[in-house]
C-alpha cells in the first residue's frame, strides 16, 4: 500500500489516493497484462476516466451526499484534499471535466464554511474562474459564475472579496452585455454580478456603474402600452428577470439620494412589465414594485433625519403616489387573474404573490414568514429582507441554513448577531437521521393534504375548462 500511494501522488490533478491504485490493480488482474494507467493525462481526460480514479474525481458527490456526509464521515483534511483536486481539474483540457470540477467546488462551498482554505487559494481559484468565464461555453460559464457568487459569500466583505470582484467584474459585465453569448450564461452572470457587488462593493461609483449595467437589460423589456408590444415569454425573458432582481438587490444598499434618483427614473416603467406574457417577469415586477414602495416609504418616514433632503422626500412621495389608483387596479386584476389561456400552476403562483403585493400597496402590510435553522429562528417581516433571503437561497440552495448559522456576513445582513456556539454533543442531540426526517416529511405532507382537501372547493376551477 505505501508503494501505491507513492506512485499515485505523482499524477497531475492532486494525486488520486487509493482509488487510482485500485483502478490499476483491476486492469492487471482482469486482463493479465500490466499497463501504465495515467487517468489525468492530456490524451485521456474525460468524465468516464475520472469516475475510476479517486474519491475527489466525482465532483457531483457533494451535491448527492450533502453536508451530512462531510460532517459525519469526512475529516477536514479529506475535504481539503478533494477541493485541491477540484481546483487542479479546473485547468483540465476537457470542458466537461472543468465544468464538473466547478460544480463540485460550488456544492462544497455552499455546504461548509471554508474561509481559511479559501484565503490561501483565493488568487488561484479566482484565476481559474476567470479563465473558465473567458474560454468556456454556456454551461461552463454558468458553473463558473455560480462558483464566483458562493466564493464572495464565503469571503464576506473585505479586501479579498474586493479583489475577486475587481478581477471578475469586467468579465461578468462583458458576458452580460454580449448579445451573442448564451442567454442562460448571461442570466446566471447577471445574478452573480449582483450578488458579488452586494457583498464586495466598497466604492460607491462601482455600485452606480453596476446599477447602470443592470438597468440597460430590463429597461428595454418595459415597452409602452401605446406601442401595443409587451415582453413575450421564452428563453430570452429570463435575462431581464435576473437583471431586475439583481438591480433591486443593489438598491437596498444605495444611499437615499441615489435611491430617489433611480426611483424617479424607473418606477413608472415597472407597471408595463406587469403585462408581460412571462409569469416570472410579472412576479418579479410586482415584487420589485412592493420593494421600491417600501424603500420610498422608509425614506418618507425618516425624512426628519435628512437636514437638506426634506423637500426631496416630499417630491418623491408626490411622484410615487400620483397614479396609485391605476396601479392598484392592475395589481388587483393580477391577484384575481382567471385567464383561461394561462397555465393553472402559473395562475396560482401569480395570485399568491400579487395578493401579498396588493396588501403592501394598499395596507402597507407584509405577511411575516418564519425561517428555522438549527436552534434559531429568523422572521422575514419586510420586502427588503424577503428579497435578500430569496437571492441568497438561489445562490446557496440547501446550504443557506448552514450559512445562516455560521457565516458572519449573512448573520450581519439579517441582523442575527454573532454565531451561536454549540458543542458537538449538543449538535448531535439536535440532529435527526435522514430516515426520521423522511417520516416527518411524509406525515406533514399527509396532514397538509387532508387539511387542504377539507377547505378546497372542487368546483372552483370548473370554469377554467370552458
């Protein structure tokens, strides 16, 4: 065994561990012939080869196993060993290998906090992401952009994340504004650009430039009703949606004077997006309208704090509320939409969202939501917090709950205070097995189905079939 380890560590790509030795032994006993196998050679770098080489050679294992396997079965050294292998594989000649490595890194960083490991390899990882964004195709660019978002969330605000944004920001903007690039890649890059700016931007001029870039994408989608044109549904509609949501996220950290300027320029354009054929665009426009109204009302309630901007806030209030009746009617129509030409799932989703938006516009009310993670709870009681939570949920996926417990940056964003320190024994008693979680979810699903069946009027949707 020591000889096998010594031989395998010479391979490019971080070693290969005992897995490569096993692969070589299989070839010898099965065929009866001794062969020199180099799984990460330039001539044979493929996903099929990777699956026989080592424990870290299958990046998708992070997504399948999740953080539980990392905590229970793997040590910190094993995890770092795998991540080093992934970083090496981002330089591979095979596009599929690079993409799989990027996705494996993203899954690992979304599932576990690895600040010290990333600080030591921040420049190497940033260079790899930049290379994949510049040279890769659509899927590889999307994987690289998603990894860049998680990397900034891991690093938090500071010099390191600023350097990451300084390196990757121009590349992301180039892809976003490139009309010949893949729509899916541009969409993911728009979300990544917004998140990275939210985390790392310290220069106010860079923040304004990012807002201008995103505005150029969704403002073209808002065509006037008098032109009898609306934004259609299709693959291209996802880009304005992502740009609009990223733009709204950055507005939450804007100074009041700049916020007022942006509202005056774009608030009257958003109602035209409510007529889009794409349900995601309609929902994004509605939630953004509710968010902007909340920000404007916050400025109005705090106008006494502005020594020289009282008149500015009053003018803003007059501007926003001069045509609220027509906006309210449009929102009410969407909240009760029964158009038979639209999918039932889309209509239910739309009605649910716009009922909350209508309450925000008419009653200045928000339905409070509760998010549980570990022993803690977080109350989402405003549109700003909801939009921020939804954005980081899209970036981190199921790993958001872990980051809410341990990531100091996210805890600061959501005003959760310093991380709660729990010993290993307490954590073990709080943790339930996958089987117990499955039983709990099954029982909850059954109870929810019975409760809804009692309240549901089965004749309510009959008219939609005619």
